[in-house]
C-alpha cells in the first residue's frame, strides 16, 4: 500500500473552449490516477481545486464521482490561518 498525492485537477467542460481537442483530458487523467490507486490499493489524497467552478456542471460532478467510486473517501475540513 502506498500514498498518492494529486492536485488541482480542475474538472470542467468550458475551460477548454479555446482548445476543444483537450475536452475530457482532465477526466481521463483523474481516471488514470484513481485506477492506479485501486489496482495498487493505494490511498489517494486530492489537493487543491477538483473542479474549475464553484458550481460545476452535473455531468462533471458525475464524472468525478465515477472516478472515485471504489476508493475509501474521507473529508478533511480546510483550515485557513
């Protein structure tokens, strides 16, 4: 078992409006990371911004939930100052 850190995934559909060929790249990267963690029974710590917007599109949230499905999930409240 190991520990994997990933951060600032910034899942979004509209962020790539000027680069349409990149749509789906962040979801694919997150899926690769979570698949690696599942296969190796590694813990994953997601840091930073998982979404690019405060209120992401429902399909983006669904993609995130599919990717983390099967991982043990814990939430740590962010602390400032």
